């Protein structure tokens, strides 16, 4: 038996004992009358402890990280004073573990721990896999909800404030993460694609009052208080902060008939389905910012796109949500980079207005409404926006609708009129 084998057997002793304990218990009479749920709960709890012990014993087996009599830091200072047994604790997805390591110090300089670098130990008291779980859940849950779910799944308790700190710390690395991505690899992916697509959208996010932009916060403070209990509560304005969402990708050309596209959104009419699969986007990048103003985010999107296509060999297409301020910024950014862009209004935003207009002429459950919407989409995609505007207003007048009744029609007609250049 080799020295290495002896060391492994010794370091795995506690975990091995735990494994034997679990195995013995599973075959004992104590579990013979238990339900499958109770057995699963036992295995989840004790199995997690087994994994924690395995992790702990692996860390112990790595040693304290001695690398010689002295180390020199990035600051150029040589540290020759060694201290063993300096312990650091962190919580893994299996539970708490500790790491004993050797520290190298020198008077007037911060101590260095080579083992910390070797293991890439977390700056927080929580492992990177645990922090990753927290960040993923924080997208959909409140901080308190994340804390509760993490404890239920892992048995590890993380306070609400610690959850906030983990999420805030992860967000700080956002720009650095994208900055380190290989441009050469991206260029290799996109060089054969004829179209580069940028997408911009706005998303309102409900904020705490002190996190609103200055102008919105003042409006919120000036608004009336909450209505008395029992009264109908209308939507409260001035509660959101707008995030600018950006998408960037490259794609092959894909020609479709207007009727084919219309069929996807109002599928009541039978049209031939395409057999050719749609092309897949490559080198797709998505990001958003609540902190930066719209202009800065859009310009950053153009800057990234220009890095990908400095020779302007691809056709640049920009998909927008219809915000005229946004479009003005896009046109100025395109001029700055000397690129011609094709600006297209996202059909999803058009549909919101279109369905509201349809419900003026048709009942909510009337199948003819979907047919009407499908016809209008086909006409829009065929470049007939102006004729749609005229026919809608004429139809509302002939029907004798009041100003309030025809409001969705006029709203949709105005929306189309304002965006004609981006609808063809």
C-alpha cells in the first residue's frame, strides 16, 4: 500500500463512517415501516452531511498551502514570516466547512495566503456555487424568499441582508465579465453572417422610492397617499424606473411571406406552413441597465456592434419598441459610427394596439376579430400602413362611434402614422 493510498484512507475516514451509517440504517428495521417520503427526507439530510464531510476531508488533504520560506506579493513586498493553522470558514451548498492554511506576513503589509489563491476561495463567507444559486433565485424571488428557499434546499441559513450583499456583489462584475470575453472568437462566429441585429427595448421596474430617478421620485412624493381601505386602488404612477434592454446577434437572411408571419399571431386562417427551418442567431448577447441612461446604453450597444463589424460588411438592422426618443438616439448613434441602419418596429408592440382596436369592432370571443387582426398584419407587412390608418378612421366615423368609443382606433392610427418609416 502506497503512502498516498494511506493518506486518502485516513482523510476519508469520517465520510466513510457516515456512508456506512447511512447504508446500515437503510437496511435496518427502523426504516422498514417508513413511507418513501420519510426515507427520501432522511437521505436528503444525511446524504448532504456525507457530501459535506467528503468536501471537508478533501480540503484537509490539500494541506495548508506552504510554498516555501517566503512569498513576494504583487506589491513587490517579500513576506517571510509564516503562521500555520490560520483558519477560514465558509458555507458550501452542503453546509459549513473550514480551511486551515499557512499565512505569509511582513510588518506593515497585509498577509498573503497561497492556498486561498489555489482554491479560489470566495471573498464572501459563501461558496461560489451557493452564491450562484442565490443570484439565480433573486431574479424571480424577494430576498427573504431566496433566503427561505436556499435553507429548504441546502439546509444552509443565509440572512436576508447577506442575500442582498451577494446579489449586489455579483452585479458589480457585470461589465468586467463581458470585457474579458474573446473578441477573436466572436469575430470567427459572425464573419459569414450577412445581418447584424441590434434590439432595444424599455422595461419599467417597480422600485423603492429612494431608488427612483430624481424627477420620478419628486412626482411620487407629490402624489396623493393611499386610498382608504375598501376603496378601489388604481395603479399608482411614478413607481417605476425604466431599464434599457439591449440585444445583439448575427443571423442569416430568411425570407417569409406576410401571411406566414400573420399566421403566427392570429392562427385562424389556413396558409401553407414553411418547411424550411428558421436560421439560428449566433454570438447572441443580451444585457440591460437600470443605472445608466438610455443614451449611454444605446451607444454602448453600437460600440459593441462596431467592434464586431468594423468594416461595416454586414447589413445592420435595429429592432425598436416604438419610443421616438429611443429612435432619435439610435439615428444619432448610427450617424456617429457612419453606418446605415434599417430600423424596424417590433411587431409585438404593434399588436398591442391592433388588438385593442379590434375589440372596438368585435366582441372579445368573436373569431372574426382574429381574422381581422391577421388581415391587418398582412397589410402592414406589405407596406400598407397609411391605407390602414385611413380605413380605420373612416370605419370608426361611419359606425358613428363616440370619442370615447373610438379612442383605441384613433390611438392605433396615430401610433401607425408616427412610425410609418419603420413599418415597411
